[in-house]
């Protein structure tokens, strides 16, 4: 296990390097001049040239990448072109709402979707099974922002139960924290609940046809015990895989959801940095998301052997 872990960690190095090169190159080759955006349309050519020299944009792209890569290896993601503050400090100040939303979403989605999928598999072919699968199709098909606006209209504007937008940290109280994250979590969870529930149902149905399930039933074990202790545990590997993929997909979902509900997280920061063409901030955010994605995949691989002891590395 340790050797496998070390090999996987080392294998992430060229992946991160490739991502860094691609992001750096695409941003630099895209149309638009960050110096012009920063200085404004009224700036003279001399002012623009001075600003480009100050920002290092007059150097060759390879030299710019070398300087940036050296700083990253030292833990320095650079300075924002617009705010003049450290990229690391900007990310750390915004990561709290995003982590809270992502954690609440994946926990809520898993707690709802896995029992739904298991119950649908247990009642295969019934009206409840068909209803759950139909709702899954609808939930997976509707975009996040449509679900978000519908929830705002219903729960916030018509009934007044929950706030429309904003974020309260956990230090402000559990109740306020939950109230402000309830609607974003519901909106973002809809698609993931549908996806996980369908995979859980299919995986459990496949497991229910195995010989050891028939043996357990022949021993007189109750159907609930067979479903939970035997079928669900042995169907866990595909379910864990789709949950891990869902966590990775949260990266894109958080961007839309935070914009709809005006949450001061990394999603809003991504939109702001792209609109402002803030190169250091964009690069720092994409590197962070890439590392999170790689870490999630590594965690999924390690969890396989926990739920299925037959898997060895």
C-alpha cells in the first residue's frame, strides 16, 4: 500500500506540470492585453509599455513561465494584478464558503441518494422504483442555475423561510450557517443525488444476482440485512467511484451556484479573475482545483481496498 501511494503521488507531478504549462500558455496566447485592462482606455502607449515591463509581460513567454514556476515551487502564487494582494491570501480568504458548500452538498447527496438507490433496487419494477428513476432523470437534466432560481422563488421570495443570498460562517452560529447554505446545497445536490441514486440502484441490482446473496437468503437472513450487510457493501466500489466523480464535478457546479446565491467563495473568485484577466489569480485557482481533483482520485483508489478486501495493490 505504501509503495503504491508513493508511486501515485510521484505520478501526479508530471500531471500538475502539464496542467500548469497548458494553463499558462492558453492564458498568454488568448486575445486581450491585461496591461490595457488594468490601465484603462485613456492610458498612453508609454504608460502601457511601462506597465508591461513592471508586470513582466514584455519578456518571452518561456521566461515568464520560468519565473512563475520558480515562485510556485517556493509556495508563492504571485500577486493579483488588480488588488495588489497575495494570490495565496485571496484564495485562503475565499476557500471557506466553497469548502462548506462542497462538504454539505456531497454529504447530503450521499445520505439521500444511496438509500434511494438501494430502496429502488429492493422494490425493482414497482411504482416507487419507477418514480425514483423518473425523478432522477429530471434532477440530472435540469441545470443547476434553473434549480437555484426555482428554489429562491419558492423558499425565499414566496414563503420567506430562507435567505436569498449571502453566507454566514460557522462561527456565527450553526442555525445561521445552515440557513444560508440550505438553498445552495439543495440546488447543487439535485443532480448529484440523481446520478448517485441511479448508479447505486444499478450496482445493487447486479450484486443481488450473485450466489452469496442467494446463500444468505437460504440461511434465513432477513431481506433488510441481506440488502445492507451483503449487497450494499459489495456494491460499494462503483458507488464510491461515482461519489468521487461527483466531488470532482463540484468544482464546476460551485462556480455557477456561488454566482446565483452570491456566495463569497472560490467560484465567484474564478468569475471575477477571468473577467479581469488576472493571470496570477487564474493560474493559482486552476492549480488548486487540479490538485484537489488529483487528491480526490487518489483517495478513491485507496478506499477501494477498504470496502473490498479482495482488491490489493
